[in-house]
């Protein structure tokens, strides 16, 4: 149906809802990157000496590296000297002691985003939030309640000051400062992020969540998240992100590290909705993220669930190193691209321990003129006897101008392991749409129901309230795709 | 209820229907028969408003209004139902959720109160009995992993829930074994009322043993070339179509 494509276009071309900008006075280090900038970041954050050394070491490594070009992306060269590496709302210079001291404009920003920081405005005790605004964490809720059971949940800046021994022990232990170009850069200049420590045997009593917001112009956001689940503990964590609508591209190069000790379980979910640029591909966030979890102890479990709808370019591969025997890693992903968005995303499952298991479920949805690639690596080391992996990569195409690509790499070095890979590519069927319409549904509802059905396996892994958010987000991202 | 006049329709530039006339009144069952490629499925899809089919001439009056320009979802909400020859699978989309959404769209359109999940389940359970459908199919994704027979039963089940005024059954008998055929036909017959009408598109007389038509039409080369009562179907079974085509 020719008009079907027009309608698809119409449904996917919906405006970005979070594109507003907040009028907050900020304190920004001028654009440019050299050792002095790094020293200044470290000084402003009041960091211990070891951190500055760590940063400078990462920076000197970064200088010797080149931006990777293997991804299936069309990327203009980035001028790293044109970016400002630190921006903080002025009012946050002295970190507010409590929410009453937080700039009302910032509180209002989060409220508009649907993330009220005042605890009484949230559902009682369900989710604790760390709010990161540009380069700094502006508020963390429910800290006291979490402290009662020994869970540490704070900004990473605070952790460096209050728990330096934990930070020194674990920071960079999963993603070393030399890991890759963007991770090295992050190690040198990261400004804030969240820190979680769950003590042995503790089941974290609520969902933890970080909400990232880029507001300032010409600023990169380089956050660092570190989650440690000690023996026999459990934590579920969610990350959300948005940015104002701007014509220039902004860089977001984050690193997330997770460590799961013996019998511990960590669930990490992301709903990524950075500004994707307009329909002509102007503006939008470059989302270059390194996320990796280490199943360090026996029987540990790490699961990544991601719903990626935003960003002009996404480059990320949340991975799990299955070191402990019987450890389990899972990756569930929905990546939706529209207009001229590009995504190259997937996962790496590195099996080192015996009887380790991993599952990969990836659902790509491409609309408009976008390009969506799945890239995955399953590596089974010699000693990882009886390891098992199941991978399923599905691609859904909406319209006839988009592309989907799958790059699965499998490397098995023993004979007792089992690796399965399944992949499908389908077009959203005109027949499916017509079938729904013949039953009385509008075309928009039809597409949204079909896509949500397609993603169901992944969405059902999200905590209830976020599954609803993710579903709405997909529906929004789809608007204008149907023609 | 339905009056089709001089209907011409094309698919991808190729004219399939070439001046078709048909009148269907409330309370009637019409069978459309004819050889492969005569335009039977095209007729069904054009009535439902499928975008792939371009109406190049003529008119389709439904309850007195020409519906050629009407969007397919509005035709559906107005009471036109197409039971598909090949019901599509929609993985992950719950059958119950889908059908309740469809019913509520129709209710909204007609200005009636919407049905909540609990009430819908009561309606659904009742209507499932008509086609002896297994309860578990309600919880499964739309047609996903259904057998051929289950898909056709699901179509008639949807028809029972949506209560159309005009139902078009497109080769509903294809792929059904004799037991399933009997069950599906029983469902269709049970839904028959003085204020609704059914058009049965079929290849075989077999279906008409169960769904007894008031009129039988022979469609050939885009036109209805012969019409008669239910006995015409038997005659066609015996003699084929050639005697009409060569007449």
C-alpha cells in the first residue's frame, strides 16, 4: 500500500517530548581538554589523590588511541576540543544537604520529566532515585532508608570521598581505563554517576534508579556508574535519560561497571531516550557507552535489559564476563531507530567458568531511513566446560527505506559447550496492519500493538512501572512511522 | 444493506473486477462461487477497504451510503466484518487484549460505553462456546502457533464478539477438516439474525451443505455471470463452470 508507507511515516514522525531546556545558571569549564582541565575537574570534585593519578593515567593512554571505526555507523569526526567537560548548576556548587536546598528549577525539570524527587510525591518506598544534571548529581532520595539495611546508594563523587577504599578497589576492575577509546576518555574526565554497594546477604528493599539529564549546551556527559553486589545479595537498578532538543550533536560517553560476587544477583535496566535529532538528522546525542558486568563469584547472575529509543547514534554492547562457575548472564534488548538514527548495539558474553549460561534476546526495530545493527560476541574459553548460550536476534523493518544488520560472532574453544543462534528479519506486515484495521483499530494503534507484541519478551523483564513507561516510549517513537 | 453497482477494481494496475453488481438484503445469506482468479477474494477485500485494491469505477452502497472513500477501520466499526482466508499471526499481541481493543473502538465509535477487562472476559467465554474454542487460546498471541482450524475458529469467534451487520467469509472452509467445518458453520449459523447478512465466498459446494445460502452467484472474469438459489451450487458441483462460461 503506497499510503501505508505514508502512514508509517506519519506515525514515526512524532516530536520529542522531552526537548525543553531548563533555565539554570551553570558553572562550566570552557571547552577543551588537556591535563589542566582534568586537574580542575578533580579539584572541583574534591577527589582523593589516587583518583587524579588514575584519571591522568587514563588520559595519557587515551592520547595514544584512535576512535574506533569498525561499527556500522556513519559518523562525522568529533572535535574533542570543542566540548566542555564539566558543567554544574551553580546552585549545586556546595552539594545541597537536602532537597529543600536544591534549585527549584532543577526539581521542576525532573518533575516535568515525570521523576519527582520529593520523596512524598513518589509512590511510597518503591524507587530510590539519584538525579544527575549535566555533570553532577543533584539529589539522591531514600538514602536513609537504604542505609538502615546497609545499602550504599549515592553519587560516585560522594563515594570517592566517603568510601574511597571501595572505589579504589573496584573502579576500573571490570572496564579498565585502557579498555577502549571512549572508556579511556570517560576514565579521564568522568564527572559523576551513581554508586551502589549492597552488603553480603542483603536484598535491596527497593528499586534503585538514576536519571540522567543533559541540559547545558556544548557539554558532554561522562558519567560513571559502579555497582557492587556482595555475596548473596540482590539489587535491581534502572537508568533513564533525556536531553533538550538542540541542533548540534552532544556527546554522552558513559561507563557502567557491575560486580556480582558469589550467589549475588544484579538486574540492570535502561530506558534510553536521549534526544535523537530531528527528522533530517540534525542534532541529537552521540551515545557511546561501555557497560560490562563481571560475574565474579560462583552462581552469580547479571542481567541487562535495555530499551533504546533515543540518540542520533548509539554504540553500546552491555556485556557479561562469566567468571564464576555456574554463573548466568542475560541480555534483553529492544533498539528502535527512526528517521536518520543509527544504532550499533548488542552484547558480549564471555564464558570463563564451568557450567556458565547466557541468553541473548535482541529485538531491533527500524523505521524511516534509520540503520539498526546487532553486533554480538559469544566466546567460550577452553576451561568453560558445559557452557551454554542461546541467542535470538530479530529485526523488524517498518517501511522500505531503513536497514537492519546482524553481526554475530561465535568463538567456542571446547567440545562440551552448546551455542545456539537464531535470527529473523521481518517487515511489519501490511497484512498484519490491515487485519487489525479490519477489526476496527486505527493504523497507529495497529502498529503500536504489533511492535509492542514483537518486543514483549524483552519488556516483560522490566520492572512493572518501567515496562509501562517503555511501552509508551515505543509508541511515541513510532508515531509518524506508518504511512 | 449492501448494493454494489458496476464495480471495477484493480490490483497493481491490473483490472480484476469488471462491472460487478450485487444486492444483499438484511437476513440473507449469499454465496459467491467461481473458478480461481475470477476475483472472489478481490471482492471480499474491496468491500473491507484494503488499500492494495483500487476502485476505478462503480459504487458500493452500505446502508445507503457509498463507502468507497471510507477508511477500513470505519467500515469495520460500522459493522462490516471480513473473516480472512489466511488470518495473520501477530506474535506477542494477546488475543484477548486485541479483541477487547477492537470491540471498544467500535463501541466508542457508536457512542456506547466501553467494556472493561472483567466484563469482556464474560462475553468472550460465552462466545467461545459457539465455536468450541479452547480457553487457552484467549491468552495466546493473536493466531500465533494456532493450527489452521484454530485460526478459522478464532475468526468466527471474533465475529461473534464484534457482532457485525455484514459478514464476508473469504474461503473460510479452506484448510478445514470435516469436523472443524461443521463447528465453524454451526457458529456462523448461530450468529444469523433477521437484521444481519452474510456473504460466503467459496470454491466448494461442501461448505454450503452447512451454511445454506439464499442465493448463489457465479463470479467469472470480474463479473457475476449467473445467479440462482441454493440448488445452483449443486448444479455447479456436478457440471463445473464451463456451461455458464460458454453460454
